[in-house]
């Protein structure tokens, strides 16, 4: 019998999953990029060529997507895609924004000592004896590429790409430095080119796309000196005049905006990769906010999703993060998103649209019932509590109430929420009631209990929400709890017999009844791939959002060491690997676009997972920290949440004790807990 039991243990999915997890997390990755002392990441060009990648950078009126390549000779090429979210086209739809590609062939020509400079592979057919060899590429809110020019390498070119913070403009700055011992004559030709969509295709137009040069002409550059040229990509409307851009000022404003974001909600751990990835996630998560005629609207980006909001990306994913970050642009965009959704409340409880598009002028609701009201109520409740502003909460409360009543009316005969689609919009089966929607509804009810109490709502209403939450938790177990592929976890919908990535959602809302089997399944060879969780076991498709939920849930469930190993693996791959430096949307769909809200989900791995923060009031939260065994301390600093600005430090005290230290206004309060326990903190 002992032998039989031993054989069963070693052959079980749980044991095999542990072996797989350990081997995968310990796998070495061949980093292409490295972290620099200033917090940037750098790729020093080596023999691993050719290499091609893409990155997106955004401002309030523009988004700049750069596709870049270094070929086997070391020469660069670029395709610049400039998106103008508020310059709308007809017919009105989600993707109807003005957008143009600019290749190297579209640029003005450059000459060094009267000889044509090859501007990348797009001009490869042009005879030249001024070849380029790229030395390095940097990212930190501004993309910088350094190259040596000429056969004798006596000219250094620093090329920078960045969006304007507040204008419909993107800038390419080129600095030529004479590193030789002889004067050099360097010239950029004049260019002024305008393109306009047809007047019948332009909403509130006519629109104009203009490429222009700055400081063009012939310059004599002495040894050790430099010259700066600029190429400006901008949009105008109707009779607006093109702006003569102040490149230095625009670059400084961009640096300041990035610096301001990085100063907020600082993560300190012993792992520099995690700290840096967190910083980059803050940049991408916060920069993608567009100043539209309907107010500030956070948008995912990715060449498709601008000047529009979604119940998942904005309400569910990014807005709860903004309540911790403290960026006022982010918080204003969050409140505006909820206000826009609230416009569609109605006495007949017809659903609020999944997406509000076209600067607030239109809607999209093309994927059936995705569980959008659960997404909105979940995000609004968590945001209202963590933001800690009673006036804002009073604005959001009617929306939360309405969504909860809508969901109550959608409960089926089995006691879970009817929803014939989900956030993946029928890319994979979701049945008529899915685990995600009911789990989000459960958490929204829990938030409503906390929120109703601090708002002074009727006691009977609060008691009803509390009862509904308790019953929903029971029903989730009864309806979705199942053994799937040998793992004691959840079926995603009735009849589902293949593991799905979204079995992680209950862990993120503190439902831990099946945590052991769920975590074993998530990190097994059936679901975990080299790029994180597969959406469906055995399928190559992955969406980072489910991986980010999974990592957050694993920390929340107390599987700290396993979660840390996979978080380190994932973070290194996304920050220093082949496609950098942010969390991505999906593959193969979208070719791993750097959609913005996924970066907010990355940060929430720490705030809600590793640091275990669960809002319970305008100035209070439950804290269940998960300090990795090899770490003695970790901290979140400059948190702007719960109506306060404070630091949260976690320190190891002996074998199984932790100190939780809250620092605020030069004062500190300390809580000592047994590891794994929860403490309620009131600021």
C-alpha cells in the first residue's frame, strides 16, 4: 500500500506540476537588454542580428508606434506609425482615427561632407559611402538609438523618438556629433509635406497630416561639437496653423512627465528586474490617456484602441491601479470613464455598452453579454474605496448600485450570473455563464458592503449585499468547482473539460477553496508556456492579462515562492528579452501589442498580490503581505491612496514574523504579525 500511494503521488498532476514549475522558473534566459544606472534599459548591439521589434509611446493627443530593425550589417531601419486619436474619420467606428506610416524613404535626405548618408535599409538601393552602424538602443519613455556614421566612424548620430505630452505631434530628434579631428559639413534637406484625408471622410475636419523639418540646411560642425536637426510629425484641423515645434522644450516636457510618473508609487525590492519592470509598467499604464472632447479617456493603444473606453481595460484593469498611483491625470480619466458608462444607466436595465468610442460620440457592443456590468461594478467599487474621496464615491455609488441590480436580474437557475460571452469576446467558448463574470460580481458585492457602510447607506441594503456575496461564493463553488484534467480546480463554464487560464480569477477575489489544485493547474505544462499562461490548454494563443491575473492570484493565495519564480521569469522576458519593455496584449493576435491596461495589471501583482492590499474603507485596508523567503524587506513608497500619502514597508522579524510599517507625515506605525496573517490598517 505504501508503494502504491507513493506511485500515485509521483504520478499526480499536482506533483508533476510542481516539477514543471520548478524547472521552468529556473530556466535561463538569454537577455538582449540590460538595466542601466539611470533606470533605462539598453541593447548594446552584438552579433545576434538581424533583430526587429516595436514599441509604442503616447501623449494626450498622439501615439507613436516605432518598428525598428538592425540588420546583419548593423544598419538601422524604422517605420514610424503616428496615430492622432482625436482626429476622427468616417464612418465612425473604434478604429476610425487618422493614422499614417512614415518609412525611412519618406524622410529628408542627409549629407555628410556632400556625400549622401544612407538612412537605413529603405535606401539600400542608393549608392553611398557613408554607412551606418548602430551601437545601442535605449528605452525609458524616450527611445534613443546611437550609431556611428561613415567608414572612418567619425560622426556619432543620436536619434531620439518621443511624443509630445499635450500636442498632436511626435518628434524625431537627430543629433550629429563630430568625434573626428577634422571639421565636418552636415546637411539635412528641407522638407514640408502635407496629406489630407478626403473631406467626406473627415469628421469635424478637414484634417491635415504634416511632416516638416526643423533647423534644416547645411551646418559646419567642428571637432567635438554637434548639430541638432528635427523632423516633426503633426496633425492640424481645418484652418489651424502647423506648429513650429520647440524640440528641446517638447523633449523636456516628455522627460518631466515620465519622471513625475516614476516618482509616484515606488517599488523597492531586492530584485532590480522587478523594480525596473514596475517602473516601465507605470509609464505605459499612465501615458496612454487622451484628451478628447469627452474629457480624458484612457485607451489601450495598439494602433486600434484610442479615444474610447472599455468595461474591461479601463473599468476593471487600469482604474483600480490609478487609485494607488496618485497621478491626477490618471484619476481624472478613471472618474471620467465611470461617468461615461453611467450615462447609459436606464430604468429598464438594458445593458451599458461594452465600449464607448469616438470621443464619447458612439458605442460598441458587438460581443454579446461579456459580463460588462460585473467589470464596471468591480472596478468602480475598488477605485472608490482606494481613492478615498467621499465626493467621488458618491458620484460612483449610483452606477455601482445599478450594475449590481442588473447582475442580480441575470442570475440563472443555478445561482450564477448569465453571460453568453466574456472579455475574450467569443475567441474561445464561454458558455452561458462563465467563472469570470460571477467572480467579479462577487468581489463587487464585497466592495459594495464596505462602500455602503462608509457612505451611510441603509443598513438593510448593506446587509442584502453581504448576503448576496456569501451566496454567490457558495454558488461559484457548486456550479464551477470541478476536477478538470486531473486538477481540483474550476470549469470555466458548464460542459468545459479543458483547462482555461481564467480559473485564476477566484484567487484574485480571495476565494481560496480550490487554491492548491488551481495553482498546480496554472503552473503545469498544460497551461504555462514560455510566454505565460495559454488561454486554453494545448493552444498556442496567450493573452498577458490572464498571466498577470494568475501571478496576482498566486501571491494572494500564499504561494509566494512559486509566484515569485514565475514573476521573475515573466518580468525578465518582457523587460530584457526579445520584445520589450512592457506587458503585451496577445499572440498571435495583434503581434504582442503593448496595450496599456495590461501594464496596470502588472503593477497590481504587487499592490494587491505581493503586498496584499484589499480596500475596506476610505482610509482603511486589509493587508496580507507575501514577503519571499529570501527577502528581508520590501516597500511601496509614495502611495497616494485612501485619502493619504504614505509608505508601506514589510520587514522580516525572525523565522515566521513580519513587521508592517506605515510611514506617514514623518510618523510611523508598526504592526507585527505572524507570516500569512492579515492586519487591518487604518490611516
